[in-house]
C-alpha cells in the first residue's frame, strides 16, 4: 500500500462512526436522503441497519424468540443491512459490534421519519424507539422527523430536512469527540412542514399533543387515509379490496377523530414550536416521570388502605 492509500485508510479508520436506522423502512426516502448527506460530508463512516419493511408505530417492541434476518442492501457510500425486526431491534443489533465487524457507532441517527413525533406520539414512535434503544446502552442518539402534511408536503421536503439537520449532527459529533456531550438524555428532533424556511433550532419540552384515535367497522383492508402518527405517502394510491373473512369476523380500522393540545400548549413545548416554524430539539430520557403532586396524593391514598 502506497503512502497516499495508507493515509486515506488511516483517515477512514479514524472517522466518527454513525449508524442510521428508522421505522419507515430501509427504502424510505427520509433515510436515503439522510445517508446521502452524511456520505457527502466526507467525514463519517456510515452504517445503516434498518427494518426491511415499514415498521411505523411499533413503539419500542423487540423480537425476542425468532432470529433476525439480515440482508445486504446497496447504498452508495454506506455499509447497509435490511433487517426483519423492529427499529429497536435494528438499533440494538447495529450497536452490538456483531453485524459490522466489531464497529460500534459513536452516534445513532433514527429517521428521517415521515410525520412529526411530538408530544405523546414519542410513546408510539418506532423512530424515537430506535434512538432510545441506543441511549439505553450508552450510545448518543438523535431521532429525527419531518412534519409531513398531506397536500402540502413533497418528497423534496425530506431532502431539505436532512440538509437542515446536518449542522446539529455535526455539532453533536464534535461534542462527543471532545468528551463534552451529556449522557443523561437523547434528542428528539422535528422539522417543520416548510423545512426550507424554518426559523432555526429551538430547545423544547415534550408536550401532550397527539392525534386522537377511534375505530370504524370496515370490510376492506385499505388503511385509514392517514395513520395515527405517520403520513403514508402512498396510501392514497392503494386500491380497496374486500377481505375474505368468516361470517362471524368483525373488521375495524383506526381513524383520526381529532387532535389535542392545538393552541393550548406554551411556547416552550415541542408541537407548538414546530407549527410556529422552528426545528424543535427535545431532550428525552428513558424514564416516565409522574406529575409533581402525584406522589403525595398516592402516598396518602395507600396509607388509608
């Protein structure tokens, strides 16, 4: 190996290692645009370990009994595998060192999701779970989502979302390299619908926003026009087809019946800031915290039992 090649190999080996996952699937445009940006930066080793099909809304589910099926996927500039498991499975496998010949990432990136993940939706989100799983094992992580709005958004907005997230990613990598990145949280990032004209980054708190769900009886397998969390770009093109069921079967589909917290939350909350045009950056932890007055109340309640 000549000196130029040796220097290039040394630079590659020293480059920060970034692992990308998501819940929309390894072929989703949000993930591909993000990988393109990371590769174009020329400063990272990029690994991809993502579900081989859409796993939106699976939360932090894991595969316990069955083996995971992993298949190489050709993504320019990256080493990539499509995996039969959930986003949490993919993050776990990707940081284990078992899939990528001993490489353990310095940072895990989950996204870019199609549809915001604000408020209570972080509970349902597979995108957030991918980042949370890495965080649970001590790996810094960022989940990223774009506030897709049917009729207004286009695939190009996902590309713009990847571009506007890069300064934050670069800054976090620098903090990790300098040993100054805090260990107590991971970051949940949401990009506004008009991504190109965002108002800048804003540190926010998780609010209580969520789409309210009900059910409708159906005889068709076509899903609701928009799922509870993720705007599926292709759903309007799906053809209705009746399911063959036994005469005693009942079929129900989820439908959105409203959205809570609109216009109610303060300016420091994630969803309010997102619709105001900011890229929201919300530090999250793994623990669910109770309301401050809940503990005294239940202590008194239990003491009377």
